[in-house]
C-alpha cells in the first residue's frame, strides 16, 4: 500500500468541472467516508465544481450506473466508490474482477475518466485504513485522480 497520496492537482482558472460519484451503500460505514472525503477534496480543488452523487445498492451495481452516466456526457470524470470485504469463497474476487473490467471498458468506450475506487480488502482493519483514516483515504485519492485526469482529457479533446 502506498504511504502517501498524490499531490492535489491545480486546475486551469477557467475550468468549470462536473463530477459524478457512484457510491455503493453496502458497507456504508466505509463507503460514506470515501464519499465524504472525495466530495471535500473535489471542493478544495474546484470550489465551483458541480458534484452529483448517485447511490448503488452494492458494488456490483456500480458499473451499470457509471455506464448510464457516461452516456449522458455531462461529467468530466466519474468516481466509482465501493468496498468489497473478502469472505471465505471466491465470490468477492469474481465481483471485483467484473467491476474492474467493466469500469475500464466504460472509460475507454465513452472517453471519460472513470476512477476505480471499489476496494477489495481482506479485513476490516484494511478497510479502516483506506476509508476512515485521513492520511491515506482512498476517497481523497480518487478525487485527485479524477480532477487531474479530467484536466488532461479536456486538454486533449479541445486541442
């Protein structure tokens, strides 16, 4: 696990960003913290940004909602936030692999950054470190990646 977050990106002064967050409500203690940190960081990066949050019942449902949002072409980036806690079967691995492949396919087919922060963890301690602790909060990391990637994509598309 990385011991530091990437630096906060600086956006062009004329940028008016729009972000969508798709948040799993399963394991809500952790996913709500990811959402809270992501929104706060996006506000710190671009106080005038439009930020919309869409709920998914679980992580497996996130890709469909992300796809529908990507088709709207309203957002500079979409953040997928969820947490899968491994159990004794391969179910969590199967779900995580499906989500990863789906999110990448959506990003590539719609030319919109889709930031994958559907975390697959082995223990609650790992979930706490990544979702509840401020130093390495993956919601904050996702927001920084979304803003930086959106800026690069917009530069390429408009040049």
